[in-house]
C-alpha cells in the first residue's frame, strides 16, 4: 500500500514541478497540460535519482533536483524546436 501512495505522490509532485518549470522558462510555450505533467514527472524521476546519488540522507534535494531537471528539459525542448513558443 505504501508504494501506491509513493506513486501518487510522485505524480502530484511531478505535476507541480511541471507547472513550476513552465513558469520559470521565459515566454509562453505551446505545451498541453498532459505534456506539462509528463515533463514534471520525468523531471521528478530524474531528480529523485540524482538527488539520492548526490545526498542519500537529504529529503529536500530530490525536489530541488527534480525542478532543475524539468526546467532544463523544457529549455532543451524549446531550443530543439520540439515545443514551439505560442504565438499571440
């Protein structure tokens, strides 16, 4: 039962991180809500892995690392042209 709560928590945290990443990256991106949540989940997973490698006993680092990974991923997607900037 605990792993189900962990998965749900990661999805919710990923959604929050995805929206934070969109807010940090300058300009308006043409990115759906589903893609934003997916971006956040990927960032959260990478952040969890990196955070636990860097500091295994610190609980706050995975959140910070997840946010940084999601922002960097969104920057990369915008720069590569996979995510277009929305036109007004």
